[in-house]
C-alpha cells in the first residue's frame, strides 16, 4: 500500500478578543504572545480613532513602537511598510484600521515573515481575519496570499462609531459566501478541484449567522456589531482552513472586481459582492430572493440604482466577470452573452 504523503499547513488566530473596550486588553495579549518592536500601520483617520491609543497602550507596557500612515492598499504602500520593517528591525505588525490598512499590514507581515495583529476600526469585509489580502498591483486589484492574524482585537465600541454603511457592507460580503460555496462545489464536481467540507461548513455557518441575526445587526448597537464581527471572523477562518479564498470568493467577487475596473469608487466591495450574490444564486437555482430580502433588511444595496452604478455597467461587469480569474471555475463558466447578462440582471431586479 502506498504511503499517504499529503501535507497541509493551516494557520489560525491564537487569540480573538471581541467586545466593549477590547482594545484595553491589547498590551496583555501582546505580552503573552510577542516580544520586540512593533510597527503600527494605520490610516490618517484611524490614527486618531485608535492608532494613537494603540501606540500609548503598547508603550505603557514593555514594547517599543514605530508607526506609519498608509493611504491605499497598493504595492507602493506595501513597499513603504517593508522598508520601515527592515530599517527599524520590526518584530511584529499591528494593523489598526479598515480593509485597506489590514490588507497592507497582513501582506507586509507575510513578506517579512513576522506576526501580524489585526485591530479593525470598521467591519466592512471579512478580511479582518482572513489569510488573503486585496492589493492593487499596477492598477489591478489582486488577491494575494498573506498571513492569518496571530490575534484579533475587535473593539465593538470603536467599530460601532464607523458609518453603518461599512458594517452592512461587511455583512453583505459574508452573506455572499452562499454563492461562493456553490461555485466551489461546482468546481469540485466538474473540475475535481480540491474541496474541504470543514471550510465549506464554516463559510456557510458564517453567512447563516448574519442572515439569522439581521434584525439585531440593523439596530447598529454594540450587540449588532458583535454578532456581525463574529460572522466575519468565522468567514476568515474558513479561508485559513481551505488555504485559499475559495470558501468566500466566487463569481460574485469576480463580478465585484469587474465593477472595480468599469465603475471604480462607486460602491463598497461588500455591497458589490452582495448584489453579485443575488444574481449568481439565481443562476445556481438557489434562494436568491431570501438573500435579497436579508440584504434589504440590513440596509445593503440590492440593485444598480442603490449601488450608484448605471445599468449598462452592471451588464458589462457580468459579461467580463469570468475573465477576472480564469483559473477559478464558477457558474459563469466561459462567460455570459450580453443578452443573457441583461436577462439575469432584469429577472433578479438588479437592473
């Protein structure tokens, strides 16, 4: 009998602290898990919201710190961060901010082979816990393998102060997992793509957690934030189990990335994925109406008008979506004709 030689490494957060004033627990957490010099990566706004406090908390403990303000999730900013890590002999990175800050932080930590702590100030997508980073490289948004956070400190009293639109976008991103896992199943059946039932279950559970608690989330209380963030963390862990973004990224994400090219800056990533999921679940023959209704309940867009994107561009993005990641098989197959795309968008009420 042949020996079984398969090897797989899965990296998970060691510590997750979610709740009111969670930030106060950061020094103790770092003392337990880390030593050396910290680089705090932050945005202009998030520096004031939490970055300065993180610096003060760590320095009141036994840590030396440096900080850097970034302005975008681009390779240019990643290179800036890498230079500081090398020059200052940084031992770990603390990302304090929204999606862009977290993505640059985790990818820079990955490239430097040092730990990363995720401190989200908003919950606009499931990247706060995932091992993947969305980085713009040569003006093209790309999904890059990064590092899972060693720990996550999500202070609901801070996240609640972010605009509600960001939270509803993050919830829409997680709900869109329902489309992504159907694509993954399809690729497994038709292309024999590697499949993890555990990652599948985690991804599905995270989406259902958001769906079932939409009434709490829409109140925009700390309790609602707490439930939403839990769902985003579980979604991120699903990607850690899979070792890629398959459990949370399918045709709906390809549609979103196509929109980023065709109509940049009009809507948030999670908002676009939510609308994409409505159409892709329709193609899969799944309960797209149920997903649409929950998106409406949490205040996320469900059509072109609410996204602020012209109908024609929605159709163009649907036609081009399959070409965004040709290596990733989805329900879109080799692509939709313009007439088919228009028909899908009309039947689901997106246009």
